[in-house]
C-alpha cells in the first residue's frame, strides 16, 4: 500500500507540474490574439510514429492529417507550450486491454526537442528497442516506458539526460544485460524503478551518486554480487527494494558495514530485502530496528530465517514498533514460536504476511491482532487441538483481507469466530480459503452468518460437494469476484446469481454442475469473466444469455454439452479478448458473429462440429491473436495466401481438419504450427518463400498429411525450431543438408516416408536432439557414429536413477495431441506431446506415463548396412533399441550389458554374426528381446533373463544352441570365447579359483592342527579341560 501511494504521489506531482506550466502559459498568452499551433516538423514526426502502431481502441483517433486536425496540440495525449507551440508532453499510456500494439521506433520522435514528459507505459511494443538516440531528448524530466515489452539492453545514453527526475523501466521482461553505471550521472533523479526485468550483473556503485533519489526499486531481476555500500549515500531515500535477486546477503550485513550503510538512511520508510540468504545472522535485524526509526514497511520473505533469527526484530524494535505497519516474513522456516513474539508486537501492524512457513497452529484466540487489516497465513497448517473442536479465531471488526490458502482446513477446522460474535466480519472484503479440504456446503452458510460486505471470495480447489444454495446470490450480493472452480459441486447454477449486480468475475469451472445456464446471468452488466468450463451443462445458449453483458471480455464454456444458436446477423453486446468454446456445438456453418470481435486475442473452437470453409475475413482477424485452435472440425479448402503479419507470434492449432494444398507463407510467423491430420500437399510455399525473414517458429507438425516430393532444402532461416514432425507422408529423396542448421532442434520425426540414402553428416550439429524418428523409410548406409558421440542429450546422467529426466530418441512412435513438451511464445505456451508405441512380434507396448520421457532408438525397416557403432553403447539411458529389418552386420556389441535401463531389444532380421555376449544376461530389466534370423553362433549365455524368452526370439540362427532352443550344445559347439567374455572375466575367474583353493587349504590346516592333537592325545585333552575350568562361567 505504501509503495503504491508513493508512486502515485510522484505521478501526480509531475502531472501537476505540467498542468501548472500549461496554465501559466495560458495566462501569459491572453494578451496575444494569435493562436499558437504545433510545429509542422513535430506534427509530421508524430504521424510517422503513429504509422507503425495498431490502435484498436482509437487512442490515436484524433491524430489525422487533414485540415480540421492539423494542430497536433489538440490531439489526444499531446501537450504543447502555449507560448512556443512546441510539444512538451506525450502521454499515451495504456490501460487494461486499451493499448497500442506494434514495434515502435522512438527515434522517430527525435524532432520533439522540447519534450519534458514522455509516458508510453502499459502498451505492447514487443520487438522494440530503447534507442541510443534517447539522449536527444535533453529536456526530458519524466520518462515512463514500463510494461511495454521492450527488448535488448538499457542504453548507456540514458545517463546523459541531466534533467531527468523520474525514470520507470519496470516489467519489460526482455530487457537484459547490466544496469548502466552511467545512470549514476542523473543528478536530478528522484525516482528510479527497474523492477521485473531480466537484468544481470552487479548493482553499479555509481548509483550512490544520486543524492536526490527518494525511490529505488531494483527488485525481481537476476542481479548478483554484493550490495555496494555507496547506496548508503542516498540520504533522501524513502523506498528501497532489492528483493528477489541473486544478491549476496553477507555484505554489507557485517555489523560494522551495516552501520555505515544504513546509518544515513534515516528517512527510509519501505525496505524489501526478500530472497537474501541472511538467515545465518542473528544481528542484522536488530541493527535495522535501531537504525531506521521511520520504517513503515519491512519485507524479508524467502530469507531462510529461523525463529532465532527473527526474535531480535521483536525484542529490539523499540524505535520502529510504533511506525512499522507492514511486515512480510513469509516463505521462511519460522515455527509457532514466532507467535510468542508477535503477541507484543502487533499493536500497530496493519498488514502481516506469514505464508509459507512451518506454523502449526491450533488456536489464535489469544493473539492480539486487533489492529490488523490484512492477515496472510496461507500455506501453513491450522488444526484444532481436538478432532471434534473447531479452529477458533479472535476475529476483529477491522479485518479487511484474510488469506488462508492451503492451510489443511477441513469441515472440522474451518476458522470460526466466537459464536456470540455474529456478523463480526462486517469489514471483511476479501477471503481466500482455496486449496483446502473442505467438503460440506455448510461453508456457504458460515459465510452467510459471519460476513456482510464480502467483495472477493476464493473457494477453489477444495472438495466441496452438494448444491450451491439457491439464495446465494440474494445474500452475497456485494461480490465482485467469485471463484468456486475445481470442486465437486453438483446441481444447477442458481438463478439468484443474477442478483449479484456488482459481479465482475464468475469462475465455476471443473465441477459437476448440470442443467442449463440460467438466463439471469445475462443481467450481470458488470461481468467481465465468465468461466464455466468442464461441467455437465447442457441445452441451448442464445442471445438473451448475453443481453446485458456489455463488459464481458472473457467467455469460456468448453467441455460441456452446450449448443450455441445465434441468428446469422447477431451482433453481441461485448468485445471479447478470449473465447473458449471447445466441444460446444457451433456448426455446421462457420460462426459469422465472430467477425464482430475485433479485439480477440485467444480463440478455441475445436471440436465444435463446424463443417465449412474458413472465410478470408477470419484469417485477417487471426493476425492479432496469440492462440488459435480450430482442431477436430471438418474445415475444408485451401488457406489463402494473404499478405498477413502476426502481432504476437501465435500458437496455431489446425489439427484434424480437411485443409489441403499449400501452406501459406504467412503462417511461418507463428510460434507453433500444429497442422497434422489434414490434406496439405506442399511445404515449399511455407519454407522457401523469397520474402521470408527471421521468425520465431518453435514447433512445426505437418504429420499425417499428403506431402509429396523431396523435403525442401530451405531450413536455414528456422533457427528457433525445436520440434519438427513430418511423419506419415509421401516424402522421398534424401534428407537435406540444411536440416543440420536447426541447432536448437529437440525432436526430429520423419517416420514412415520413402526417404533414401544415408543420414546427412550435418545432423551431427543437432546436439540438443532428444528424439529422432527416421523409422520405416528406405535409408541406406551405416549407422553414423555421431549418434553416440554428438547427441549428448541422450546420455543418462549418472547422478539420477529414475526415468523422469529421460529424453527420447524415438523412431517408432505415434503422436498424440496431449502435451509433455512445452514451447512458449511471448504470451502463452504450445505443448507437443507424444507417446511411444513399440511393435514386437505383433505385441504392442505403449508408454503413456507423462512423467516418462522414453529413450528409444528405432532405425527399423530401412536398408542400413555395416556394423553398429560402438558409441551406441554409451547411451546409458536407452530403454528400447530397435534395429530390426536392416542389413546390419558384424558382432553384437560386447558391452551391450552397459545399457542397464534397456527393456526392449530387437535386432532381428539382420546379418549379425558371432556369439551372443554374456553381458546381455546382466540386463535385469529386459522384458522383450528378439535376436531371430541372424547368423549368431554358439551357446546362448546361461542366465535367468535370456532363458525366459521363447525360442522364437532366437529362431533362424542355425548355429545357435542351448536353452530355450531344443538344440543342445556339444563340446565342439562351444567356442572358447564363450567361457569368458573378455580378458577381464578371465582374470576375475582365475582370481576366484585361487582364492577358494587357498580358503579351503587354510581351513583344513587350521582345523586339523587344533582338533587333531585333542583327538589323538589324552594328555592334551586333560590339559585343555583344566584350562577351561579356570574361567568362572
């Protein structure tokens, strides 16, 4: 709260400053009869700046080049000097979904030499850089380009803006590099916020030169190293946030340096040191409490603090005990003992955050929390003393927000106020009891009895059963946010929900709700989010359901049994940004009303029973989407080759339709293309387009289509590609060399085509490859050694002993539409999933465990020749190896026993010769094996594993003998080499022979040397008995 107020004050100050300047200029110009207009060069610069922007909400609607609007000083967001006509303020900040989109070039504004105030915050300028020419705005005092998706580095030239007082670069997550030390030259700077970027390196000590700085936020980056003690020079500093970095907490937290560093920061009111490893020190909190008497907010979450570390805070915070109002000690290792210190410390606290600790609390009835407005106990354990008791809270009338997320709460230990204090929570506006174990719908009646003014209610991810009370909407009519998703609620949605006139968000997804959607939902004029996915709702949805929903921006009805029936000329009252209607009935015609949704960013109408062509206007709409799913319909025809350019690098899922012919080149600008199970016949138009530029395509799946001809040799520009699947097509010829330029590729699937020749040597550059499928082709040549030498991702880490980290080199698998591999574009992620089906003599083994990323090599069904490279033996994580139906020769790898994880082995129908290595019997996990129809000789090594397979696993090897074959081995059939696999086994066996002979000889000598005389000599026996009698037993 203090952080927000401080930033608001700074913003209002600068707005007031420029407003006052404008008023002053107005009074000074009253004597002049001539109206001052903007400068022509500045007007033209602004128009050029506008050309690269997408303005869906008309923020720049007044920026027009006509006679009525030539004066740019009257344009929206522009402020000019009434004396000179120069532009001195440009304020185009976005708000929510009202934003500007597109890459911008700030250098186009270089003509605005007199600009003092520039605010472009909260827009979407992905791909834009902060130009080095930023230092041209020499008069700039206020610069806010936060939350704009700028990329690249912070230019050093910002340090030349000597008049700058306010600089906000926060939440540009693609800003990288180091903080320029030149920022230390901004001697007038009062506000600096670089929070939430991707900055690295150390904090420049030059920031200590900013003597006028009052606000410094460097949190949420990846800064490292020590905190420079020069920050202690910032005597005017009131807000300091260094949290959530990788900074070293030991310096300057040594006591002497701490005194020097903090002693001059006496005005500091807000301090955030979260994520510092300072749990080893018991003194620094004590020193902070003495040095900073004005501290109002202290945040030390994720600092590895124990009770012993936190106790000095309460014992010695005498100077700040009256000033501290916000305390965040969440995500540490504190136990219930901390509450003993909190007892005498909370008299003035307004906000207390204790989540993610090790509290086990049976009652808070004795705690003195009378001043608190916000209490967060989430991710702790609240349990009553006795099973039959309730958890008792000493609630006060002041509580405004209470967070009890994931606190092991059940029906028996829901926190109850004292029974006599009915309606005691009248001030409570936000309650979170999500991720608990409450089952009974009694929780609703608890809410009816103890709350009167609740605005936000989180009850998601419990085990709630039964019906939502019919009168819920009549009693809880002040709600703006209601989340009951991920429970087991049954029955119909109450019609009384229509009485919650303030409701903005309604989340009921993933329950067992049935019946029809009540038409009273259409009365919620303030509703923005309606999420009803994954229930058992049924019936028709018609226009009246949305009669008054003019503010709706997100609608999700997927995975119900709903049928949306609208008139063809229906114009919805809303403008959606996200629409999810998967498995709803929309067809058979393509829904025309979608054409009215100009601001749609994400659309899922998969499996919607649409049997139609896709109109051209829809592809134009898709330019502004970041996710589009049209899969599992019966969409037909050719996708037109339109001059489109995607804004967000979208995820496009067109799987299982009837699209045909060429794939248009504009789709190359997507982040993921899922086009499997269609009738596409040509790749050249997509990959080899002459006007192609750099792209962000990460997934390309065109499997199970009708692709013909050779694979295009145009892969050089797809550097970001990670998953490529062209399986089950009619491709022929050799694999092109340019495939080897896809250095980020993780999965290459070319299964079941008619590819010939050998694997190109350029593929050895694919060092990140974890899945390779070239099975069922007509490849020839030998298996290249680089499979074992270069594909390091296939090696199983020795320090790990489970399958959860295994990657896959699979050549015989089926692709599913579920997901285990996730590729992200700039907004959302696309998932590429597979399960692997292995055929062994008519037996199908399918791996479906999503936690198992199978390692499988399948080169079966080709014309490969030569020997198996020895490097295959170093792929210790292999689970299946299928080299069947080739012309491979030579001996089976003698060290095949090193593949301890192997479960499936098929070397059948090749020309392998020699003996079966003894080490094969040492693979305990081997469950399926086929060595049939080779030229193997000698005795099958004796071992439980190899004798457990049927004779069919060895048939077709005429000179092979021993169990389980009926052919027995004579002495002449057993080669000397079968006795021991190698010299190591010879030496080991000789050692054991000598050891056991020596052991036997030693025992015989020792035994008879002692027992023999006792048996043969009477005097020896008597002497031995007398010796034993001396001991007192």
